[in-house]
């Protein structure tokens, strides 16, 4: 016990000192935790074979809480809207990347077919923990490439299940594949049914009941129970902890407790993620790097470059090339689930120890490199596919002074632009969706393709000299980012924001906004107004 406390204390001390220093150079805390884990493993002799299973299970809850908070951001309605990103892009990425890696290993490197299949598809996986943590910190989880990355990562979490099934089949050839498939299908149906039925009919009432105690502590404990319970249920049914947590978060996103739960769990999420990254660092063994440095560098560069090229060409057929490139760069590393698969394969003598260690070190280094790439993803993308600037699209306006900035060209933005044009008012539209920009261009609208939350773009468009700014963006998270940017640059500007509902309105009310227009209130007033105009037919009319 004393030794365990000493390990924990030393780990916290090293991680804290490292992160304070690294933050001065704008290096993510992820790197500090991983390096701390490596140092600790060498100081206390915690080699790869001696890792504590309980510590790994505790660390896995970092990913669990991360996936739960991501699930809170994506309701069932959002997931339906993302079916292309999850089931088309995700499936293509896994199938194509896994088969290419597997075929290369078997045909070129003459590695056993079973090993090639398992390793090939494992290398196709990316790091959910690192990528989503960075995207969340950068507020880019709802950006164009953020949605694509999230969709593919969600499918990869699901794809771990068939990979584990293949692994079980290869290591226990007497098992019936038909029974394994049936068991997986039944397990998925049970998991979805239990979580969504409980979520719809029980969880909201349960949380409301806990709040009646007027105790923040009881509400927090109840929320933790829901997260851990959903994860445990998923694990019992043969799925990953994180998949169960994501489904639970997505279910609770439909309740009015969404933002409160998210705020309460942020601390737990970050603490457990720190433990997770420390255990990742523990898997780095310096002597392995020294003995096989050439092989590790070759595999590392080969895998990351190959994944980038493959994912880019898959996505470029469906979305903007720049978005495809940014998505590919964000997913070029190998993920934490691959480490678990390699460990199981090595335990069952499917992968020899040397190959196992080379793969583990390669995966961990690819995860270490990732924050540097994702944090500079825009600059790297600019080197190959420059972003379209304001000069790329002609702007028809009376100049950037005393004009109206219309941020967003969705259904509402289009109607507003027609009305502004009818009244001959000078205006400029900012929209990030390339398809909407092209549609507006065809109508000779004064529109630019840009990020409305960008300080540079807003300043270039004369935000401080604008007569008014109208935010007509449908995405609540993006609306919050844009309003924050506008109020920071020009707090005095006449700002009008369209919101969907009361919860969205409460968030925007925290900013110095002149006018907030609630769509649900306007709709209810319009319906009531029309209803009051109806003439009630008399009994004589009814008799006729």
C-alpha cells in the first residue's frame, strides 16, 4: 500500500512539474502525462509485463467519461444527421485501410495471414481519447472536419467488436462463428433497448427525484452511477466501456439536465484521462526503442503517411478536399484500442513478442505526435490546400462600413438575405459550408466562404463599423463560439442572435447580446395568432 501511494505521489509530482514547463511552450498536457508514465515505469520497474490490471481498468474510465460527454453533445437526432459520417465514411475507412495494411503485411512482408488481418485492421484504428480531447479543447468538435472525425471514430469503436471476434476465432478455432455473430447481434439489441428505454422513461424522472433532495452531491453520485452502469452493461454484453458511455450520454442529451451533467463531470473526465495517458506512457520501454529504432521509425512513418493518403482519397470523393485532408491528418495515428488487441494477441501467441513490442512502441509514439499535428492542422493543410480567403469570392457591397453582417446562410439566413436585398440594405454574408456558398453565389449574393468565429475574418469584414450583426447559425455550439468572438472584438455592436429554444437562449444570455430571438416563442405566438383569427361556426352552420 505504501509503495502504491509512493508511486501515485511521484507520478502526480512529475506530471505536474512537466506540464507546467511544457505549457509554457504550448505543448499539450497529454504529452506531459505520457512522459511521466514512462519515467515512473523506469523508476519503479513497472515494465510492460508488470502493469497492474486494476490501474488499466481505472485509466479506461478516462475514455469512458470523454465518450459520455461527447455523447451529451450528440442526441439521437444528431446521430441520425451524421449517418453518412458514421456508417459511410467510417465503414469505408476501416474496410479500405484494414485491407490495404493486411494485404501489404501478408503479400510483401510474408507475415502469417491471421496475424496480417488482426494487425492490419488494428492499425486502421485511431485514437478516440487524444483526438476528441484536443478537438473538444479547441471547440472544433462541431466543425466541418470535426464532425467527419467524430463519425469515423464512432464507427471505429463499433468496429473493435468484429476485430475481437476475429481474434477469438483465430485463437480458438473450435468456436462456432455463427454463434459468435448471433451473440453479438443479440447483445447489441439488448444494449440499445435497455439504455434507450431507461433513458426515455426512467432516467430523467430519476435525476429529477435526486434533485428534490436539494443536494448537489447526491445528483453527482447519481450521474456517476448512470455513466458507470451503462459502461458496465456494455462490457457484460461484450462491447467496450466507451460505447456504453457514449450511448448513455446521447440518451441524456435529450433531457433538460444536459448542461448541468456536462459541467459536473468535466473534472472527473480530465482526472481519469490523465491516468489513462500515464498508463500509455508506461508501455514505452526505452531498450525496445534502442534495439529496434530503425524498424519503429519505418513503421511509424509508413503507417501514418499511408493512413493520411488513404483516408484523404476516400473522403475527397464526398466532401471538400481541404476538409478531407484535415480529417485525414487528425486520424493518421493508431489508437489505444490497438494496444489492447495486440496485448490479447500476444497472450495467445498469435503475435511474437518482438513484433508486439515494436507495434506497441510505434502506436504510443504515433499518439505522442498527434497533438502537435492536430494543434497545427490548419497550417499543415494550408501547405497543400490553401484555405479560401475573402479575395477568393467577389463581394458586392457598399464597403465595410455601416453595413449588416449576416453570419450563417441556412434556411433562416437565406430568408433574411432576401429581405435585406429587397430593402436595398448593404450586407455581407459569412458561411462555412461550401455548398451553401456556391448556391448563394449563383444568386449573386455578397457571400464569403469563411469561419464566422474567426477574429481575423470578422475584423476584415469591418465588424466594429457594422450597423448590425445577425447570427443565424443553426448549430447551438457554433452559435456560442460566434457570439463569443463577436462580443470580444466589438462589444458595442448591435448584435441580434437567433436561438432554437429556452436552453439555447440561456447560454446566449450569458453574453452581452442586444437582442435574442427565440424561434420556439415566435412559432407559438404565430400559431396562437392564427388560431384566434378562426371563426367558430355556429350551431346553425353545423346543422347545415
